[in-house]
């Protein structure tokens, strides 16, 4: 879990609840199914703090929880109702972490 600041309160978020991280300049959105928490730190900083094998960068602006990926459509990664763009150079890393029927 991590604690994130939400107004004047620190809220505990289990890592398993995090769907993905989204970079927005010097801010990081931590997206869960219920809410998105905006932090005034870079996504890289949050990614380093999480430091967990279930999180992988798929784009310079996105880090996903591989356990939450529901579909891959070309260069689009779907996590429930969310669609995120994936970079070609980072595709192999994600694909190697998922199990495919052959």
C-alpha cells in the first residue's frame, strides 16, 4: 500500500487497487476504480516509490498494473473502461509479463 495526500488527509491505497498512473506535466494521477488522486510529484517519482513487480511502464505518460489489464488492441491497452496508448518500444515488456493461450 501507499499513502497519498487528498486535501489535508493521507489516504491508504492498496497497490492492488491502483489501475494505472498517468503523467500530466509535473503532476501524477493515481487512478483507482473509485477515484483519481492527483499528486504534485512526477509520475517517475511515484513509480519509483511503488517499486513493485506488478507495475510496468507502457508509455512515457502511463504506468499500468499488469493485473488490471483487460484487453490489448494494437497499441491500446484497456483497463476496464479506460483506454491507454502504448509505445512500440515498450510493448515487448508488457507482452512478456502477460500469459497468452497459443
